[in-house]
């Protein structure tokens, strides 16, 4: 089973957008999906609200499934996921009305230089956006300032980021500063690796405790004769299974991050190996206060 693109990416953007607050309501999600050939439509060409609700509450998209009538609890599947389990839980929190839509994050994984790229003609900040092509989307920066001669002239994201990295390569600090910076980076890197190890141990201990609590609740469920007690135990088991799924997902993430952060394979200070967070960090540090 494979992700059906570009529909899978559209669903992912819609659900992650709702989880993050980019889309304030389910109606906003429907409006985002409306121009695309996804889901059946009514006579007016609109997506029925229940379709959106079903999408946002479907555990299959997060890599899990369950079927209570057959006694199948929350189970991790082997199919490709559209969103993470953490994202799914944040969606449910919003749907249940226990949180408000958060403000949009400053950091942007798609456009790490957003807010720092200015038009060479008028000096106004350039807008970063995805342009829809025939079969996929393309990232661009563009000036929308009225009266600017370069208005509506698109620049590919790759060209902007390549120019930025070329600029970084031209910034050569003294060799003595490199030695000091290298020692500082190593200390910070080692400390972060240690933090990851502590976090992994704590999460593993929590996961073992949850497994024990699930077994105890299951044993009580088998022995109970009370329908009310049975419902309460089933709800408790369901909640514990959701917690276990989230911890398992976080363990997988911290393991990957621990390997990525090994000092022997650390990214260079300048050049192509500088990731999105590095680009944002450099620009934030260099930005005048």
C-alpha cells in the first residue's frame, strides 16, 4: 500500500492545518479542499460537512485502526500514514472544544527564509507561496507590492536559498573564532544527546507502566459483572492505548533525532548541510533588534 499522491499531500496539509490552527474551522478545511478533485460533492459542488468530520476523526490516517464491535483495540497498522498520531490527538482536542486555535508559528518548514527575503527592487518583504501546477505544486517567492517594477515576478525557492547559502559561504570568520565556536558546539551537542537519552529512558518507563495498567484494567474488565464498571474500564483502556501510541511515536522520533545529532555526523556551520532550522537561526541572529 502506498500514498496516493497528490491527494495524500492535500489531506495531510488539510489535517495538519486544522491541528495547527491555520484553518480555524472545519468549513475552512472544506474551502481549502474544494478546488481539488477529492471527496464526492453535493448538487452545489460543495463537500458535505460530515465528510470533513469523518476525515478529521479517522485513525487510519494516523497509522492506527480499531473495531470495538469485534473487540479490536487500538492497533498500529503497517500502512503509510498521512499524519502523525500527535497531530491526530491535537485535532481531537480542537474538535472537542478544549483548546482554541493557536497563533501561526513564525518558523516555517517549507519556507525557512520567509520574512527575511526582501524585494531587490522596492525593499518590501517578499511573499512565499506554493503555486499549483498540472500535477504538483511549486515553491516560489514573489513581490506583491503595488507600484513595484518587479511586482508579480516569481523567483524559485531553490534560487533564493542557493543565493542565501552562497552568501553564508562568503562570510569567513577568523580561524580563532572557528576553534572557539567548534568547542562550544561540541559541548551543546553532547548536552543535547544526553537530554535525548534521559527523555528516552523516561518515556520507556512510562510506556511499561501504561502496559501494566492496561493489563490490570483488562483483567478487571473480564471479572466485572457491572455494565457501568465495564464501560468505565473500556474508556480507561482506550485512553491508555492512546497514550501508549503517542509515547511510542515520540520514542521513534527521539531515536531518529539522537542518531541525527551525533556529533561525528553533525552538519557544517555553513554550506549545503545547513538545515531549515539553521537557516532560520542564522537569520534571526543576524536580524537587527
